[in-house]
């Protein structure tokens, strides 16, 4: 199997493994409705488990954490990310898992 064929197969598995609502979000994010375009956007985005630096959507605070959810947003070139393991805590001691825009293109250092 060629690299292109393997990538296409992996993309089909990714697409078929999502719920209808998840597919809709990715299709709207790329504004084409084409599964292959959504797959390319997903590949360009930070992957689950990667540590990144991001700026909080609502507060503007910068966090470094582990990506636990990739959130496609209609009309934006790159998805938003929900982070865990930021070290930040709410006043009650619960962990903060902010939704962020990634800063820069490279993974953050641990």
C-alpha cells in the first residue's frame, strides 16, 4: 500500500469513527463538506496528547497543557483546543481545562 493510500484509509477510518455531529462540525470548519478536506485540517491541527501553548478564548490567559479535545470552528484556519494538565486550579482546587487558540505552530516544551 502506498503512503497516499494508507493516508486515505486512515482518513476514512477517522471520518467514519465520528458521530454525525462531529462530522458536521469538521465539515463546517473547512467550509467544503468534503471529508478529505476535513482530514487535512485535522492533520494540520495539534493532535490529542500533544502539549501546546495556547491563549484562553474567554480570558486571554496563556496556558501550556495537554490537548484533550480538538474543536473545529466554522471559518477558522485552525481549530481550538481544550487543555488538561495546565497546573492551573480553580479556587475550589479543581483543575482548569481551558479552551484555547494555539500560539505558534510547534509543540510546547514540557
